[in-house]
């Protein structure tokens, strides 16, 4: 199939390692239009690539110029990036603009990458949280409001415009080569802060497995909301040890102490508003996604941890 | 992790290691399940509890052959003794059941997950936050769960109310019917005498934010404990009203009462 005959799909956040892995799998069958707000991404000759903010007028030109059939929305400002107001503008208002344009230009399918953070970390969390549980993250801090609002927005469009075929994916911690989220940054460090007396259960998914999950969701098109996680768990403190980190004990009492220490340390991998996630578990149930899309991870937890361990041993991280 | 390895090496005998490995308990690649259970920590817990179960409380367990070797199961027991020793004793009895060993899960109060160290340690040996969603999810994964429907009303009751079953919550019956789970009633005798409590300091307990504060022995007394496991009871639905549930719960209560009476008749005083 020539480049001209291929159906066109738009992938946001094209500069990230997750998007690159998705692009690699889809570029043979589709003309992939790359969009990133940070930089112009060039992967292969002939690919259309744009550096643009989603809530700027120029973004619509891409929809005018290309016959976009599907959008895979992976581009979001990370939790440690910028202020929560900027993140809100980019992640929430930008996504709203994107969804409006999808509606206006008859896009048939939208995949939205969300996060397990939306459930919130609480001592009263049950394990294996299913998709119908309330999103309590915004109760914790203003810094997570954009994550919850993005979800709410995608949900509204999911029901209001069923023709958009929106699939919302809520993965557990994505980790592995090239991943720059706060957890991956933390596992890359030689020192990892841990709260004394707390080591919540955590889940991790390899970036390549997550890319496979996105491709499956795109190819099979079953709109809805899905957690994405493996049936494997590890305590946070054991995970950091497995990644070759030295644990840095942080007092967990009085309650404000870890928040204050986090602010004093200024670690972007361990921001104060995420401290509850290092204290209480947010274990999600990924069975609906696995059963619906016949998904099974190819990488084990040890594959993920050995990446960080080996890179540290070689002095690369 | 190093502490766990150290303790495992020092405390866990070859027999205990092999016995726990025979328990059909699915865990992930690092030995954990979704609720924080850890197979190595469980082996350490069993090893530490062995002399307490066998020597200190000299536990006698009957009816263990009534425990199905696999599949979802609710063990419904009377609660007593101020501390959750009864849950641990039931857990040990099932883990070492010669007929069909099982790793039983106990539901804990909402206070524990916030307590440093304690919450994690309890999770690692099989305890989980007492929450209907947790319970339903575990039953869907074919776990055995011990539930004390009296809650703190039972655990914290004073000496004057010993062996008198307090009000049972109805939640376990709804779960049993919804998930088609058999119920094994358990009568526990002896735990009431481990910490005889004439009265509580209620006002101080409220100030400290704890459920109750008993005036009692500073440590559990070595009363002999008897665990009587009844035959599995199966309840069919639907449960249309709370009265329907209450009627079914009464049947379980009656059976537990019968098992308690049997235990009381079997013993000759607190310590034998």
C-alpha cells in the first residue's frame, strides 16, 4: 500500500517512548500523523510531523490537511511538569479541543490514555479496583485535578458522541526504556525515598506491553473504559530494591512530615502530592481489558526491574 | 527484604516450608498477591505462631475435615478476647489442616492500614481491609475468608457478656448468596478467658481514636482454646429484604452457638 492510500491516524505525544513503540507497530498499515507539543518528532522519511499545542488554532489545520480516521491521544503533560494550572490547560482544555475537532472532522475512533492515579490513594482502598469505582484522586490534591477532569471529559464525549468510539485506558505504572513518568524517574535514581513503615502493593507494565495494549485497543475497537494491568504485584520497597535503588527512609509521622521533606528535597520523581501513592495501595483490576482484547503481557516484572538494575550497573542511569 | 530473608532462614523449618508450599495459594512472580499477602512472610508468621498455637494456647481443633480443599469459602466465627488472636488461631489451624491446608484471609479494622508497619505486616500474613469489595473480589478468586460478623462488639465485649453472641452484621450473608459461597460456622471457646475484661475506659478510647480500651490483663493469659468447625452451610437466594438475610444469619448464629456449647461442655476449666 502506498503512503497515499493508507488510512491516516493521528498520534499525540509522538515524542514519548510509548508513542514511538505504538508508531513502530502501526506505521506499515497506516499513514501516521505525529503531533507533539514539545518538539517536532521525525521518525521515518515521509511521516507527517507537527509541533503544536492542542488548544492553539493551528492544531485544526492538521485535521483540515489530513483525512484523520482515528486518534491515539497519548500526549499529556506529566505530573511533574509545569504548574497544575498549565497542566490543566494542556491536558484538559487541550483534550477538549482535540475531541471537538474529532467530532467536527468525523474521526471514527479515539483512544485516550489516562492513568490509575485517578482512583486516588487511600487507606480504605480495596484491592483490584474495577473501572466502575469512583475517581477520588482530586480529593487528595489540586495537582491531580487535571487527570480526573481529563477522564470526566473523555467520559462525557464517550456517551454524548458514541460515533467517536472512545476507549479510555487507565494503565498502572508504565516503566521501562525511555519512559519519563515520575515512577520511572524514581526507579532510575540511585536513591529512592520510602516512607518508614509503609510499602504499598504496586503494579508495573512494560512500555512495550502497554504499546501492545494500545494497538489492540485500536485494532479491535471496543469503546469503553478499561484498566490495564498484569496479574502480578510487588511491594513498593521491594520494587525499588529490585531496581538497584538504595532506600532513603522518610519519617511517615507526623502526617505532614513527608510532604514537608518532599518539598525540601525538591525531587520531581517524588512530589509531595503523590506521597499517598507511596503510602497506600492503588491496585487495579485489569481483567476486563485482558478478557475483552485477549491481552497478555509479554514482559515480567523482573524484565522491567532488570532494565533499571542493569543500566545502573553500567553507569548509564 | 533482607530482614525477611534473615527471619526466614532462622525461623522457618524445612517441614513448615514444605507444608506452606503445599497450600494452593496463587501468588505473583515475587510471591505477593493483590492484597499484599507474601508467601515468605506467611511462612515466617506460621513459624512464629507455631509455639503460641501448640504450647501456649494448646489449641484443640475439631471438624477440620469439614473444610473443602479448594474453592471459595466463608468461615463465620464468634469473636472475643480483645485482641484478634482468634483470627490468627483459625488461620493457623487451616494452614496446618492435615486434611486440606488452606491460607485463610482475615478481615481487619479500617484503623490498621494507617498504622505504620502493622498494616503491612498484617497484609503480608494474609489479613485484608474489611471491605465488601475486597471480600467479593477474594471470593471470586476462590479464597477462604474468616469473618467475625460481631466485629468490635464481639472482640471488645466485657466479661459479663462472655459467650453471648452479639449482634451479627448481615453483610456476609449477602456476599455468600451473591457469590454462591458455602459458609463454615466456627465456634471458638477459650479466647474469652485470654483477656478477661471487667470494664472499658470508653472516654479515653474516644480521645485516643481507638475502638475500645479494655481494663484487662497486660498480656493474653494461656487459656486452652478449642476451635470447632461445623459442616458447610449453603444458602440460596435471592435475598429480597434485610429480614430475609437476618433469618438466614440466625441459622448460622444457632449453629455457632451449638458449637460453642459443645466446646464449653468439653472443657474442664479455663486451662484444660
